[in-house]
C-alpha cells in the first residue's frame, strides 16, 4: 500500500519532515531526534558547557588540522603536559577511560539511561608479534570483563591490532607466501580464534572493523572463517561492511547466501566508511578505478538498501546499524515498526560513537530500541589516531557550527544557560 506524500512546509528541515511524515503515517511519533532534553539528560550543566567549548574548538577546521599534526608529534615525544591535556578534553569526550576499570563508570552511567555499550580496546596498526599478542590478551581480558557487565553487548576489534598490515595486503592481492609468512599467518589465525573462542564461551559477541580496501579481502577471509566456526546457534562474530564501497551491497547479499548454505548466522555491522580520502588518493596514484561511490547520495542509497536487506532477513542476520545518519536511523526504526518486530529484538541494534549523536542514541533507547554507544578505551598514546579521526569528523570546512555543536547549544538554551 502506497503512502500519500504530504507537502513539506519550507521551514521544516529534511529530518523534521521525515519525522513528521512518519508520525502522520503511524498516528504517533516513532522517535524524535530533536529532543535534546532526553539526549543530554545524563549531562550536568557543567558537563554541557564543557562539551560546548570542545565542539566549538573542533568546529574550526584549520585549528583541528594543525592540532592533529602537533598532537601526534607531542605524544610521540612523550610530553607529559600534552597527554594530560588530551586526556582532560577530547579523550574524556570520546573515550571511556585508559583501563577497563576506568570504563566501568561510563558503562554504568549509559546503562542508567537504557543505553548499551560496545567496548573497544583502541589499538590499531601494530607491527610486532609482541604487540599483536598484547592486543589479543587485552581483548580477551575485555571479553572476560564484559561478561560480568550486562550493559556490554559487544566487543569491537581491529584485525590490524593483531596482524601485520603488509602481510594482510599481500594475502589480499593473492601474493605468494614464504614459509615464514605462512607461519606468521597461522599465528594470526590462532590469535583471532582465541579471541572469538573466548567470546563464544563467555556469551559475548565481537565485531571486527572494516579497514582499507587493499587489506579487506584478507580481513573478510579471516572473519568468515570465524563466523562459520562460531555463529551456529547465535551470532558471536560480526563482520563490518563499508557501504561507501561500490561492491559491498552485493557482498552482503553474497555473505548472507554463503551463511545460509553453510548453516550459520550472519553478523553484519553496517557503516558508511572511514577512509574515503585515502582510498581515492591511492586509486588515483596507482591508476585503478576508485572503489568508493562518487557521490554521498549513492552511498546513502546503498547503505539504506543494505539496511533493508538485513532487516528483511533479521531471523538469519544480526545487524548493527552503526551510523550517525539520522535518516538511516529513522528508516530502521520505521521498518521495525512496520514489520511488527519487537523493538528490543536481539538481532536489531543501533550504535553511535561515545560523545557523538547523543540525540540519536538516547532518544532511540528512550523509545525502547536497542541502542548502544561505541566506547573505546586504552592508553592515551594508543588511542590518539582514533581521537584525531573524531576531531576531523566533527570539524567543518566552511566554519559553520557542526551538528553536535548546534545540538549542545540548543540544549543550553533550553536550560537557560546562555
């Protein structure tokens, strides 16, 4: 049955128009992402003012660019005052803590507002066997910790925290491995299997991030092995699909068909993608077609089609809609209600990063959906690359106020803070 299209008043934003159309169709609002009272209910006036100052600084694109370069250099030089400054500002906004115990306070505070946690040890791009084993052990510790916390529903990990980038690249390209490389590959498989086995034994789930396209084939291969091994009765292992890649929508469908033939469940974390400039630059430099859609609209279409596919097959796919895009979040909420699926079904999860898109996460949880915050933790020096990506994501080339800054300002005005 087609829904009649109502004319949209000019003073409504696209998001408000979508919310209004959904409300008209269902005679009740599914979720209101403009409700900043719910979004920031967990923040005191002091915390809100601090967030406003931070986002105000991050809104300066030039300052973020310079600060990122200086920050990396200063951290590498082990300048103590820089590390303490980073920890009390950007780290505090986007990370749960430097240790698992430090994270507990953040996890419990989120849970008080019915928000779940996806925990991530923020290690990436390691190069030595000692570092790889350390990441494995830390991830196993995190799984054991999470198993004692009902608020934590998933762990997140990067394969490059446990495997050498160059070897993953060679495997992805179908290169010939030496005897030493084959031994190194077996060690990678053992590390990843140890992590997944622990997750299975402890009743937890783990997702592996997507990374650069030129190492992704190897990552997909490793994660698919783990899904076949551990996703028989429930979804223990999730792969991540970057929908800005032109081949990923079809790959999700292929992965689903492969899972059905293999009689296991598919774990699918959907993201738009985090390496666009790097992907396009490498394609241009090396003379091959960019793997990334040429427009945001094309990426949005692919993302929403993938989301629909996963929800249509939710009995065999557990999907994590990991996006800051309000339209895609509303779409998932709408489809769940249209299909009559219970809002807290364990195969349907929304997720946003800690410190960002609180208007989406907390309003979804308030409406009865499974909503989680992605909570990274680890030593400040190890999570700096992650923090810089968050700063760059929130900065604005035009100098206009970012979405996050606008929402915080809106709530401050509502509270009369000025």
